[in-house]
């Protein structure tokens, strides 16, 4: 059984998707569709940057989804491979839903651009931040966040892999959590260069705005289950998609549990589709021995083995 997984914010880089678009008309058409959907030259931003523009959340989110779907379409056109199930890390869940037939590509691109704007505007710059805690169990990090919160918000935002948890919240609360994590045995506690504290309760205003947008988006029947970030459960119900995506904005990404759930369901191979190889690295630590491949460039496609 094969799972397709799609990366989230942080995987972007100037040049992503460029060689696929130069070599495959289907990829080039995908970027043209994204340009038309947004009314901006998203393709040029993906292919050439500049990095400063690509790092803006409202640009990053549609750029990664466009690059991911371009790679997906080329992979499926060249190999005919279909997934048993799909999942995406945070933003990547939108590409997963496109793959599963829940969203049209155009709707997903327009939605994630607005999602990026809402998330960026939810918290004034300098008020919130995120940090990676390395080397502690989930329960210990959960307790640390509770111990230092006081009247502020700090909580796990990404359960990425064993011993790698990202926290988010008010700047001072995150700093307190980093200090206490070190005292309680963390190997490292690293501030992350992000523009907002994603996946914590500070994102509630963004979730409310996104809910309004999603209410106007058609959701089709799912052709395969999508493992949700919010609960790490394989969802097959179109009627649950909107609510899961709204809750996702302020809830932690349960990536480690999601990968374990896919393995438990019989998945033996993971194909990371889109820019970068972040998820492949996490999956190697979660599901040791799984077959893991990447599709983001022409070189990746040439090296790809359709059969495990």
C-alpha cells in the first residue's frame, strides 16, 4: 500500500517546480492555472523568487500547493500510480485533498492564499513565535507548556516525530518554555524564523475567517481517505472536510500519529510529493524500514521506482 504525502510551509525555495514545468506541459499548465486563479504571476515567484516574496505567508501557501500539484500530476501521468491514502503536513493537507478529489485545484489555490493572509494578520508581528524542542517526549513538552503559560498562550503546534516537537504562542511564554525544556533535559530548544505562531489558539481569528471562505467552496466525494492533521484519523467523509480544516488552523499537527496510523493501516511506501524532503526525514524516524521516495524535480522522477 502506498501513501502520498504533501509538504507544508517551510519547504518552499526559489526554483521549485521550474524544471518540471520546462520538461512537462502538464506541469507548466498547472502553474498557468494557478496564475489565472490568483491573478498574479505565481509561477515566476516559484521559479525565480525573490526569496523575500516567497517567504510571505500569503505567497508561500499557494506556491507550495501549486508546486505539489504540478509534481503530482506529472507523477500520475507518467506512472499511473494512485495512492491508497493521502496526508499533508498543515498546508499540505490542501494538496492532499486536491489529490483525493475533495477540492478543485483552483479552489484550493484561492483558499490557501486567503488562509495565508488570515494567519499572518491574526497576530501582530512580534507578539507570537514558535520554537522546536528536541529530545523530549510529548507528555513532558505538554506539561512544560502548562507549567509556564501563566496568563499567556503556549502549546505544542507540531508533533513532528519522536523527540521533535514544535511549540507556539506568545513570545515570552515560548521563551519560558524553551528555558524550562533545557532544564528538564531537552537536547536543544531552538527559536524558529516564522512570521506568526501557527497551530495554537492565537490563530482562532484566522480560523473564523477561513470558515467563512470554506463555506463557499465545493467539496467533492473523496476518492481515497485523507488522514487529518487534527485527529490523525483517515477521513472518508466529504461532510467533515471543512470542519477539520477550520480546526486545523489552531490545533496541533499530529504528524507522528498520522504516519503511525498509515503504517497501521498497511502502508509500506510513502511518496513525498512537492518541494523539499522534510517529510521524508520525519517519516524515516517514525516508520523505520518504510520505503520512502520523493517527487519534486525531474531528477526525482527519473530515479522514481513505480513498484516498491
